[in-house]
């Protein structure tokens, strides 16, 4: 009886311990849960050093994150229902057909990052669709407080050129943006979640005279500043007067997109917008979830391999709560969420302009 119990116990122990996940050994002694992920450690080393200047959250990181969206959002079930090709989503088409897709009005300027990225994808023999999403995830992990995005590998390298007019423009109304994003499967709240990306973003082509002007005062930090600064009263244009897609900005050196302005005050999106002002953790969590959806648009996730473990762990955020730029008070906030009062947040001391914060404009 004792022997039998012992055998049962041993059997149980064996079953419990019998399936340690088999780890594949990759380069430099690193391990992965699936051998298919090993290649991505090599891509990581290469792009951190040679694309992101040693792991920075600079222009290449900003543009790489933007590229993930412009490749993926070209996906329209509505067009498919009409019997037309609606785009392959996150399929690498913007790199495969860059001469066409980067000439779409919404994607002007992306030809530069496509040309920078493409040799890495070719050298490592990975698909364009995978590479674009991987580079975006690695780039944003370099930003302080950044998300550690999911990365699934295995997208086909076959794509067809996307139809035009599927990427929202800064000149679009809230109705147009929410309808287009809704067609691609995103709720109004998820549109706001995705816009957390504008916390680490800058423009080049809305007003080319102020190349590289950011959308918040901290473009190297994935913080909640974007969500508070967009709610401030606009006072001036930072560059060469008013441009299409641009509205008055609250701070020198910062450019405000008309699309961000309308969505920050629209009844369908303003409460989600405001909810991030004093909760950067929530912002990261929601962004991560929405990006998992966006980065796989047009793909069957059951055919992809989870290689998220290759994505670096970002540095923690400096603060979970945004602050008012110096010289601003809560009276400058144009809060539009009726359901919840605007949170009480602190103001910085001294003078504030975006260039004060060490972000070079020009
Ligand atoms: Ca695409
Ligand atoms: Ca920021």
C-alpha cells in the first residue's frame, strides 16, 4: 500500500515536473521559448546599435512607431464587403510598395524610415510585416515609461499594395476618424488608447519650417503629458502660421494636430482622454492592448509565434501623474468630460517651452 502510494506520488511528481518548457538557446547565451524567436535577438542587437543610435527614444524610434500604424491600419472590412481589396493590414506592404504607399498624403515623410529599416529586414531575412512591428516595439521600449509591447512573429512576406485613403489625416473630423477606425475594428476609446503614441512623436511635414516639433513637451518619455497638454487652451502657432491639420498650440515649439484637438474634446472620446492625465499606468496598459490588436490586423494570430520575450523591458516612468507646464494653471484646461471632474495636478515652476526641456527643434 505504501509502495503503491509512493508510486502514485512519484507519478504525480513526474507529471507535474515532466513538462518544463523546452527553451531554445540563442546567441550570446540568451534563451527563447521557441527557436523561431532566436533570430529576433540578433535583429534586436543590430537595430539597437545601428538604427536607434544605441537604444535611444529619438527620431528613428518615433518614426518606427508611426510606421507600425501606417502599415497596419490599411485594412478595411467595409471595402472587402463591397467586393474590393481592403488592404492586408500589418503585412509589410508599406515597405514592399513604399514608392506607392509613402506617397499617400497621410504617409508623406515615411519613405525615410522605410529606407532606413529595409536593409535590416533584408539582411536578417525576416518579413517586412514582422520587421515593422518589431522595430516599432523595440523603439518605443527605449522611451522612459514605455510599454513592453507584445510581438508576434511569422507574418507572410507576401503583400499587395494597399488602397489609398485608409489612414486618418490630421485634417479629418472626429466623425471621419472614428468611422474609419471603427471599420478597422477599434472603438472610440481604443482610438484614444492608440494616440498615447503621440507622447513620443514629432511632425516634419505639417509645418516643414519647424521640422521635428513634438506633440508634447517630453517626446523622449512615454508619459501622460500629451493628454494634459492637448487640453490646454491654444495660444499661438509655433512655426510658419496656421497650416492645414494644425491648430493653436499651448506651448512654444510644440505643434498641435487638429485631429488631436477634436478628439480630446469630443464627447465620445474625451473621458478616456482625461482618464490618462493622472494614470500613466492605465495609459500604458490600454495602449499595449490596443497595439496588440493593431499589430496583427489582417493576420491570423493562430499562425504567429509569441516572441514578446525579445522586447526589452523599458525604464519605469518618472511619474504616474502628468503635470501642468510652468506658467499654466488649471484654469487653462479646457476639460470636456462631463462624467468626471478634471484631476488636480501640480504645475512646474519657472518658464516653460518645449526647447527648454532639451528637445532640439530644427
Ligand atoms: Ca499594410
Ligand atoms: Ca511625452
